[in-house]
C-alpha cells in the first residue's frame, strides 16, 4: 500500500506556467489514496482555474483568506491543522522567497507558517531566476530548516530558454512525498 494512503495533503499551487501540471498531481495523489486540499495563490488562478482543482481534488479550493470561512476557524489555520504534509508544486521564486523570509501576505504563505507538518517544495521557474543568488540563498534557508526541495529538471523551458528550471517529474515529486510520509 502506498505511504500516501489515508494521508492528508495540502497542495499549494503558485503562479508558474507549470501550474497546469498540478491537475495531474492532484489526480496522482488521490490515486495513491491521499486526501487532497488545494491552496492556490491569486496568480496561480491566472494559469489554472480553482474549479479544475476543486473537481479533481473533490474538495473546495482555498484561495482568498478574506472569504467567509466554511467554519469559525480561519482557513489558513484549518489547512495547517489538516495537513500531514504541505506540498507546494509548482513553487515560484516569489513563494520560495516568502517562505524563506517568513512573510505571510496570503493564504498559502500563512498556511506554511501555521503548520507543523513537513513541507516539500518543488520549484519551477526560468533557469536564471533559479540560479540567482537570492533564490539559491532562499532555497538553502528552506533546506536548512528541514524542508524538502525537489530539484527542478533540465530541458527546454516555456520561456524559451534551455536549462534547469522545469518542474520535477510528477513521479519524482510523488516519491519524495511518499518518502517523507513513510
Ligand atoms: C506567463 C508567466 C509565466 C510565469 N512563470 C513563472 C514560473 O514558472 N516561475 C516563477 O517563479 N514565476 C513565474 N512567473 C512570475 C510569477 O507569476 C510572479 O512572480 C507572481 O507574482 C508569483 O506569485 P505567487 O508566488 O504568489 O503565485 C510567471 C509570470 C508569467 C506572466
């Protein structure tokens, strides 16, 4: 049986061109028996609709912290408490910087700070954004803090460059999630 079976996963989706891959990731997580709740940033919703992720995850999608919560509990605290694992895929340079610096301007960043669950972060971005010393320093901070970073893959990038920055293969992300939960 998959180590993901019966586990509660909060999938953070951010404003990367790779956000469409989150749809397949939700399906794979569910196929492995996980319960998935998606928290997406406003920018992520420009790339993939909340409706798609809501339908595939079979759970409401959390996006706006100012919306009336379904319960008395603020949504970021409810998500933080729900999670056995916080998986952020794809993770933008921006969200990685927020996490590293403890900034909490939105629902996903607030959830990151509020949860005691382990975090797995799968970056996806332009190769120069990835190798920028600021991004590398932020990733090093997150690693030092015990977060798992799923290294991006090399290849042709949507921005036209060829290099490292593609979201890691979904199988690889799944394997890291399973390892973290085993
Ligand atoms: C077409 C397009 C594609 C983008 N792809 C990425 C990406 O893959 N990775 C990234 O870090 N930023 C990317 N960005 C920039 C982010 O969307 C931007 O930094 C945004 O503020 C991120 O917000 P979020 O981290 O709150 O989701 C892209 C922007 C555009 C317009």
